[in-house]
């Protein structure tokens, strides 16, 4: 990420020309805007009229799934309580604690815990807001996939997410470990259709302009070409110097 590049240059002393950032890319054909998949809504017993707020990720400390439950609790105190359903996709050693927290807060009827799934694009098709309260990230593939699908993202204000999201334009950021801030940002997307549409459109454009799989592979090809060219030039230079010494 660009954040890591800054650390390498400013704190570790790498020369800027020696550090090149190659952003992750996403297949924006496989991940693209689509209508909600009704069969998945039926499978998860979700009313098509509900707004779906989703968490996708490993249920471990880095991803903060318990914080997502607290965010959900706060969202249910809003005027839009009856309109919202929460979906959590993933597994991990905090799974049982997540279930306990949901039950303790009286939210069982509002939550759908799916366990791990390999159909993220289908889940994103029924998602109105993706909430990502992770405590740290690289450049998150999930964020790229969601934006490619036109799903508004609310994420932690940390390196990785900051490299991808321009707050208020193609997504929203909240301070890490601030459930109130996350809930406010997610609710703003639920209640403001125009904001949701603007973020969705900008997110799709962000992916198309800088984060497609084609751009990703081309940047790697360019890197290898530059490295090979540099090695050839270095080898030629060494041969010239050896020739000069012989003479």
C-alpha cells in the first residue's frame, strides 16, 4: 500500500525509486453491479424490503466481529430499526462469542450468521452497506470487490482502507473502535438514498480507473520488464568496464 511505501521511505530509509506500489486488482466482470439474488434472500430468510448491513471476514480480533455486533445494536436504536437486517459471513475462534453477544443484545431475529461462504458476489448483491471495522489491513480485496459491485463501504480509518476510500466520495470512514461513529455512517447510507447512489457510482469508477485485474497484471508485467531491462543494462555496463580495464 502507499501507506507502507511511506513507512519504508520515511522510517526505514529506502530510496523512493526503489519502492514501487502495485495495487491489488479485482475481476470487475465477476464482481459487478447486479440485482439482489432472490434465491439467496430466500435461503437466508431475508425480507426483500429490508436493508441489509453485512460483515464479511474471519471472526478474529483483527476483523473486530464483536464490534460489528455493537454497531448493529446501536443501529437498531435508530428510526430505521425495522428496516434493517444484519448478515455476518465467516468463521473463526470468535464465532461463539459473536453468537453470545447477539443473543445478549436481543438481536437474534435480526441477524443471519452464514458461516464461511464462497459466493461473496452473491452476498454483495443483497447488501446495502458493507461494514468493515478491522483494526488494520493491507489493501483489502473485499473492499475492491464490494466497490466493484457498487456496494457502499463503511470502514476503519486505518492504513489500507485509507488508501482505497476517499471519505464522503467513494466510501465512508470511521475511527477505529468507535461503534457510534460506525453506526452513524452506516445509518447515513441507509437513510440517504442519494448519498448511497453517489458512493456506489464513485466506487465503481474507482475500480474501473485503478483497480481492475488487468491493470494489476499489467503493472507486474511492467515491473518485470523494467527489472530485466535494468539487469541487461547493468550487465552491459559491467562488460564495457571490463573491456576498458583490459585495454
